[in-house]
C-alpha cells in the first residue's frame, strides 16, 4: 500500500496532459522590488526592469526569442488573496466596490498576472525584461509573444 | 492519523493565499467548436462567439463588467500537451522548430490561453463573448479588463 501511494505521488508530480490544472513554475522574477507595498500598480507606472530566471527544464522553450521582442510574461501572484471577489479599484476607497474581473487587482480567485514587457537582454537562461511591477520571487508560469501591434492588452 | 490526513486534505482544498499554484476554474466555455482540429489558431481567424458560464461562487466578481467592454479571458487549455518545448510555428513543418515561449502554441508547460474578446451580452452569470477559438468545455480561470487601446496583446 505504501509503495502504491508513492507511485501515485510520483505520477502526479510529472508533467501531464493539462487535465489537472496545477501550475508548474517555469521561472522566477528577480527584482529590486521586495514587497507588495513597493510595487507600482502597472509596469507602465514607473516599474523597473528585472531578471527572469528560467528553470533549466524549460530553457529549450526560449529558442526563437530575440532581444527587442515584446512578450507577455504570465506570473503567479503568490502573495495575493484568492478569496476576494470585490475591491475598490486602485485601492481608492472613494471608488465603489467592483468585481475583481472588472479590475486588475492581484487579489482574485486565480491570481495570474499579465505583464507586457520588452526583452532587453538574454544571458543563457536569464532574460532581462521590463518594465515590470512584479515583486522579487514571483513565480513565472508562461511567456508568450505579442501577436500584433493592432491588438490591445 | 487518518483523521489528521483528512483535515490536511480539506485545508488544501479550500481557497488559500496563492502559495499553492493550483488553479480553480471560475467558469467554462460553451462553444460550437467541439474538437481541437476544428478550432482556428486565433480568435481573429474566423472564430465564433461562445458562452462563458461563470460558476456561482465567482458570480459576484463580474460586477462592473458591461456589454461592449473588451476583456481578456484566460483559459486552461485542458487538451494541450505539457511536455512539448519546441514546435513548428502554426504546425507548418517548413518552419523551423521554435521554442514554445516564442509561439502561441497551446502545447507548453502551463497551457494557459489568452483570448481578447468583446463582451456582447450578459445574462445573469452567463457572458456571450467573442470571437474566441477555445473549444467547448475549456475551463476559464480568469477574466481581466483590457487596460488601454495603446497596449498590444
């Protein structure tokens, strides 16, 4: 019985077809922003550049990215609250409580962050990106190219 | 011992601060596209409108969304492969193998889909959205407003 349990655990830990919606970080943000209170609300609001350290298992998936590309970095906002469904937009209490799906609040049922950044430098599996408001240690779960200058984000 | 194990399992199953990166679907796509082979590669390539059925626990988070808004629907592409790191872009074998982070392939370590759609109709917790290339039954994990017409996606 104990052996079976171990086998099952190992099966779950391996990458699987996507039926089980467990994210596996592909990298991590290394930033001078250390606390949520220090982070601007959006990258365009004075955020710094940061390093994205890609884990070795995922490094091959970077092939084709080039310095100067704009990409969407998808983060898991690990300090966010998942039980919040309404917020005052931009934490301004004068603004009425609004559903989180109508805001960019990090607090939401699945705290995914979308960050449109420019790829400034590539050093092996480390990417210099920015501007980005994510705090140091934030897990990264995906990187996607920007499709078109005509589409908004 | 058995009781302790049950308690721990229940603790893990409740919504938690985001340290554990387990997605909890907030809704599901109801579409006439039933198979991956029928889906256009992007919403802008002839995709239909679809219904997004939001689960009752998350319905309050919709407050503030309005018909005519453009939103980003984030899906979990549950039919995708998570062990693929390189693909031929747009499944065109004449194009060289490219890292999935430089493509929009659904096959990638964390198969998240980003869909910029227009909100066409709201009927209680059902949203008519489109165009969207996601197949019927695709779990939805987040909805975010488009921030600016000046930002690409």
